[in-house]
């Protein structure tokens, strides 16, 4: 029977020392002995000097404890806005956005009637001239300003690097809000009319003016509209602020609104019409245009998607027909807007419209939706587009998460809606059209 030791044992094999020489007999062969030594089970661990500080169960418990602690601390965090999160200052309804490493930019948008009809375009341009003239005394190297126009507003932006260079906003707005004498601006108006006349000598601009003239306009002249329209606009700017330190700067801004927001008259959609002009060259020139509901209308997403699809179809068609020249305009105000497509080609536009209509498919609409979604996503990450987005949200008093909501809604829309809208836009009899045929 073989016994099994309860402890680990060390087997040591040693030879017996050879005995000294014998006078009687020859030295015997070597004899081997087996010595068995019993050792504790953890002998080798003790001799190597290693002993684990924590066992596996202890480490597992420690990891779970750390994860739970992280979750608890995260939930107890502050309510400070995340970088890139648009906020609204409640007192003056200032939309602001913190932007690291960007200069502070204050944008004031003064609402105007929709500048579609040529007379309304002149009115808006004259208002810009008044603002530009009144800003000249405030030119200073510590800050810069930029003046631009959009369909239903005039945008005035100030940029500066730190609190010491903040523009004298109270003095500037006080100067802008001074009463004006319309007769004082009769000469600048004549200059603007002359510039407009020179710009209208091109075929394309001539077509656009024919289109714009169909929109309604007040019976009053530009000078008669100037004083009351300018006064209302100057007292009710939409305000936005972006840049590094916006959170602190917005609290330091002086009062910038003089009165409550006053709505301005808007142009309305016009009936379908068709005009044919006399030929002047060998090419065909076609304008297809229509009035659209404004930015706040429920149809905005479909019309914006359809415009992107139409743009993509024109790019694809021109890659195969380089003789085609085109221009696509899409502008929306608060409650009105328009879309206009201009085609210049030696080919009769009827054939072009047929091919564009046939190319408008749900597959193309899906591709255009992806392009539009990428564009809107970039507006939430790129500094310049962020600044423009905040200004537009302020101008139309939209929720700060408007883009995120529209991205979600656009993703769920049926692509056939965009296809149908494009096909309707390509029907010349269903909307305003001007055709100047080649000889």
C-alpha cells in the first residue's frame, strides 16, 4: 500500500560518499539514497518573496465601487451649460453661446419688410446706407463691425477681444435711433437707383427683376416708407452674442431694446403668371419661380429638402451638359419667401425640365437628405456657422434646440414628399415663369 503525504514534499537524491580504501577488499560500487523532506504548501511563495496584496474578489468589488462612485458624482454635477449649448438671457432675450478661442461677437438684426419687390430692395438698401453713415464716427481699432442684409433684416455685428475693447453700444444705438429727415436721403436714393439700373443690364438680373416685380409692394414711395420703417426697425433688434467669455459678457451688456417687438408688414404669395420676352441672343433663358411660406411655416422642412434635391439634380445634369448655366435662389423670411431657378442653355429648356423631372427619385431624395443633414450638423460645430445659427434663432425667436428638432423631423419624413415638391417646382405652368427664347 502506497501512502500519500498530506504535505508537499521535496525529493532530494544524493550519493553516499565513497568509503576510504580497504586493505581487505576492493572499493564497492556507489550506493544512492533517496531523502524525502516534507515542506509547507506555501514554501515556494515564501522563498520567492511574492505575496499578492489583493485577492480577485477584493479587486472585483473595488472596480464596482469605483464605477458606482463615478455615476453618482456625474449625476451630482453642476448645471453649467455644456460647451456649444445655446442659452437665452431672459431679460433682453439675448441668445448667447460660449465659444472657446473665438472673439466676442454681438449681432443685432433689425427687422425690415421682406426685400423682394425692387422698391422694397431699394428701401432696405437705403436703410443700410443710413446705418453705415451713422456708424462712421464710432470707427475704432479696438473693435470692428460688419453690416449686411438678408431677406427681412439688416445685420450689424460687432467683434472685440476682451472687456476693455467693448464697443460703446449705448452711444451707438442712440445715434442710430435719432430721427431722420427723409429728404436728407433723397440724393443717396438716386445713387442707389443708378447702381441698380447698371446691375440690371444683364439678362439674368433682368429676369429676376421681372420676377420680383410680381410681388406686392406698398403704394407709398421709398422715401415715404423710410422714416416709419427705419424707426420701428431700430427700436426692436434681435440680439445674439457668441465667443469666449460670452457668459460673463452677456450679463454686462446695457439695455439694447427700446420697446417691445413690433411686427412689420410682409409680402404675400402671388398668383401664377407667365411672361415671354423678346429674344436677344442665341440661348434660351428661363426663370421658374414661386412664392413660398416663411421660415416659421410647417412646410419649411419639405421645401428646404426639395431645394437641396433640385440643387443636386442640377449639378448632376450640368456634369453631363456643360453648356448649361444655372442659378438657384432660395430665401425665406419670417412669413414669406421665394425660390427661383434660372437656366441658360442653347437647348430648349422644356427638354431640360423633363430630364430633371425624370431624375427626381426617392433614391436621389435620400442622398440629398444626407447632404442636408450633414450641413445642419456642421452648423452646430463650426464656429462661423454656430454664430450664424445663433443670430438666426434670435431673429426669428426660435427655440435653442430648433436645429436638433428639425434634424430629427427631417430624418423621419417620407422622401416622396421632396420628390413631389421638386416635380411641382419644375412645372412651368404651375408657377411664375419667364422664357426668353433664342433666335
